[in-house]
C-alpha cells in the first residue's frame, strides 16, 4: 500500500510529513508498516507523556470504553469532575473549563480575560505576549501567536496585543506606563519558538508587576505541562501563582483534551451560555487524564523521571564539551530539550532524515534546532541509544561541511 501517495491525494497538505506510516506503538517506540522500530523522541509533539500502550492508559481505555464514550455537558461527568479536582488541588485554587485542544484553551482564555475586564478590570484591555511565542492556530490564538509564518495575513480579531521581548521586565514596566493591559500570557519555555526557557527570576518579576498593576498572569502550559519539565507545570519551578493556566497535549493520555484552570479572579466569570463545546470534556479522554495523573503523582515515578532527566542532560553536556563550536549551548528544561546546530536549515533537515534512517524520531523547530520531547518513561538505555546515533550523525554532517 502506497500510504504516502494516498495521503497526498486525500488529505490537505498542512504538514510536511516524514516518510513513514506508523503501524503500532509500544513503550517508548513506534513501529512502521515495514516492521522497522523507532525510538520516539517526538511523542506526538509532547502528547504521549507515558509513551505508547502504557498499562494504566490501556486499563482506563478499556474500563471507560465499556461504560460510555460521550454524554452531553447537561449531565454530570464523573471522570471529568475527578480530573478537574486533581488539577486544581495540585495547582491553584479555582475551577477548570475543559476543551478539546490547546488552541481552544487559548480561545477560552481570551474570552475569560475579556469577561474579567468588563467586570473587574478597571478599564484594562489587551494581552501582553512574548516575541516568537506560539499559542495556537485558530483566529484568536493566531492573534496572540508571534510568528509571522503562522499569523500571516489571516483576519485578526479586534483586541489589543502587545509584544514584548523575553526576559524584558523593564520593557513590561514601560509598556504599563503607556497602556493598561489586562493580562500577560507566557509560555514558561517557548516551545515552537526555539525551546527557550524563561528564567525563574523573569517569571517572578512579571508576577510582581502583574500584582502591582492589577493585571492577570496567564501561563500557557500547553506544551510545558503534565510533567514535561520535571514539575507538574513548569511555572511551579519559579514558585509563582498565576491567575490562569492553559493546558492540553499530555493531559489526555493520547486523546484530545485541553482546558484552562481559572483562578479565584476568573473562576466565576463564565455564566451558562457564555461558552461551551459539544465534545469536551470527553469522558474517555478524562478517564485517560486520570490515568496520567495517577502516574505523575506517584513519587516513585517522579523520582525515576528526575534521574533520567539528569542523565540525559549530563550526556548532552558531555557531547557539547567534546564538539565545541559544532554544538551550541543547549536550551530547555527537563524532558523538553532544544539543541541549536551551527548548520543550514537544509543540513538540519538532512540530519533529521539520517536519524530517521537509524530509528530515531526527533523534531526540528526554527529550522536548525533539534527539539527533543521524550516520553517521561524514557530510560537511560534509550538515552544511550540516542546519544550514540546523534553524536555519530552530527560528526558526519559537520565533517562533510568542513571538508567541502
């Protein structure tokens, strides 16, 4: 079966696909239709935080699937209620609004912030975002996304957006003297923007400015959440308290699920009829979300993840020390790694293909940055396998360039 030709014939081409068709996933590995094995350091763009076919996930899938798959939001949804309770208990006091995706979480956040400005915002309007940030592809989310190839010339909703450089607290204070923004929205680690972590000091200073100015602090944890950086949510490294947390990707155990955790200032802004969705929260996705939480809240699991995170970064730093200028400073946090390469975009794409040939799946963002989003179930043996192939292929690439 020529899956690639069929894909090109019947599916709209909004992605440049890697030339493999996946047949199944097990543990930290994917298998294509030819039986070839791949170490998955892509994880569906940070979705499969427990790898593939995890026993907890399969058990929840079977148990909930045998009960019901969908009900309306006019009924009480037990798996969703339990998941919302756990999310609130391990983050901030508030309430959860569930969505189907990260972009929908951003749209819900825009509406909530708007409702707050009308009720309690004292004439504030607009949202501050960071340059090169990414918050989704629906029209409201695109308005907040600061990447020209994403927002292009699509229609823009008529609310104010203020763009700020990452780490620029002076710029935020200056902006607040000129206008009265309602909120600051940030990714604790800019994912699509190059895996750029914001410093804990910056997050703390922005939090303080928001409190001084009466602005809301919103954290986009769509990619950084669900244990990705070594905490349940990345903002927790900085010990700040946001008013709004956006989540998605890993929360549904592989199924579509997202949402916002609205703190005390926002949790009662939505009234019946203000917002809604047919499918979210899917009882099945919520059941899988509870299975994910079972694992992420297990101290033994967390300890194992921390050990592998330390091992991964030690191995990467050792490789960087050996290669010198061939490998720039590493970026990221926890199981979210950016490896900037001193190569052209064509060479970075070639490296990705060579890794693919040797059974290693990685992403490339911002044209020359290898992005690793491993499952939290990654093992030290998996790290060794990646490092062996990556070091060899990188040396071959840079050696070819030097000899050209």
